[in-house]
């Protein structure tokens, strides 16, 4: 059975379950099941490679010990195990990040996980369908990477969840232009499902030549995501891309940390991000920022944070960033003017790429731009490029999304 038809079958089975209501819950359910299956496939590889390997979670919760046998527990017995053992104990796992980093990743992934399914027989059918995908087979894992895109697009369609998904053409163009190097730290402070970071890992993997390079790759990406479902999807995405311990994908709000408390450990070489815009932050978050730049507009706060978190350099060439931001950040008044001045004074905003209005449709038609800048020297000249719609295309949409080739003239 093809992977895409396996996932379609799973979603059809879930639709029969009285506990699962709508796409978002179906994806939430599928996400933690997928996470555990992929996690266990990696565990098997690590066991083969390491003589004194110790499982990071209790053995009974490894996928192979409760889910892999198609004739295994089902019905009420399966529901009882999942609801009262598996999820409860993984949420409360004692797994210090230094002593048991993979256990820590599981605990974080399950912090808000929930079993929506009420029918244990249907849950067993879902698990058996997932068992038809072999995540230890590199070819199937690669195919699953493509399918994962489909799952993320489904998430985009689930109500108002479009904020978690940046079209792949945009992420690939940004990472290609920013050109991360092995040994650099790449950060997305609003990482959603991990599109920018997955693309970064793919780019860096081509630079790995030995075991030291492999270790550098493992520590190369960092992300923070505020909402549980995209955080879990991002963590799974990193596992799929060969990051064995995605402990640097944190579940939290980047903006919760006062700018004044950032230290050397927080500094990064590269930021690639499409932070949420159009929304406002909860009361009190703005107090984490200097008084003259305080606002509750999310995108404006993220821009300040990104400027602050980029490394400084004694040669005047510091960290670099590529960030998707709305027109309001660039052309608004009041605090926005001050933040723009901060950007132009502290960074060299050398390139501004204007995206077609329909790139993020139907979730928003706000005019957006990609800002490319380097910290350390003030802005002198800005190269401006407006990406046109392809000939014969009136607007991008879900069936006709933007393609990487649409950036060709700009990339040259």
C-alpha cells in the first residue's frame, strides 16, 4: 500500500470514531502516534549502533512493545493502556535534558498530547495501518517526507491553522539565499511545523563529511513554537530529517524572555523565520522590551527579538537573517517607525523581496516582504525586487501554489 493511501485510510477510520471531531483533532491524534512510531524506528537504529544502549523511556511504551503486533491489545484494554498509562506516564516522565535528552524530547512532545479516540477497536485499526509504513527503510522514510508535506497542508486547511505553514517555495528560496554553513547555529523563533529548519538540515547535510560533521549537524538548528500541535509536528519533522535529539525545539513563547536577559548562549549565527503577524500578544509581554519599542503587535516584537539575538562581530559583520514581514512593519507609524530605525541603524538591510499578495491565501492577503539583513553595520543601500506572478496566473492558491522557480529571476 502506498504511504498516501495508508494515511487516507487512517483518516477515514478516524472519521468513524465519535471522539474525533474535525481535521485538527484528527491531525493531533495522528501526530503523537506518528511521533512514537518514528521515534521507535530511530531507537532500533541507535540500539544497533551502540553496545551499551539504554532506552530513554520505559520499554513498555516503545512502539514495538504495545503497537507493532497487529493481533495485540485492542478495544477497551488498548484505550485503558493509552489513556491511563502511555500518555499519563510520558507527560510526567522524569527526563533531565542533560542526562536523558531523548527522554526529554518525548516528555516535551507529550506535554499537551491527547487521545481523542473513544473506540479502541478503531484505534487498533489506525495503529495497524501505520505499521504498514516502514520508517527504518530509508526510501520509505524519504517518501514519508513528501507525505508529511501533505499532512502539514491538511493542518493548514484545518480551520485557522494556516499560520503554522509557510509555502515550501518560500522556505526553500530563503534557505538557499541565506546559505547556512555547517557549524553555524540556525534559529527560527516561531518555527511552526519546522519548514525552515527541515530545509536547513537538508542543506547542511550535503556539507557533512565525517562523524564530527554529523555531530555539528545534530546541534545546528534551534526553534521555539508556542502551540502544542505544530510543536509536536516540528519535533517529528526533525526526527524524520535525522536529528536524533531535537531537544533544541522548545515548546514555549519566544517573546516571554526579556531582551535584557539574553546572554551569549542565546545568540545565533542565522535566523530564518515567518513570524506570526496581524495578531497581538497577551498583556504584559511588551514589558520584556525597551520602553520606547513597546507594542503588542506580534511581528514588531519578533523583529526586535531577532535583531537582538543575532551575533555581533568585531569585524562589523555579524549574524544574518531572512524574515517574512508584513508591510505594516516597514511602513507603519509610531512605534513601528522607531523599530524600523533600529533595524536600519543596527543592521544592513541589503535586500527586500516583495511577495505576491496571494502567496499566503486564503489565510491572509496582507502584503508581505522577505527582509534580508546582516547585523553589525548600518544600512546604506537596499536592493528591492518584486516577484511577479507567473504568466497566465492571476493568483496563487492551494491547488496552484508558488514554486521555487518563480524566484529564479530574483535569485540570479
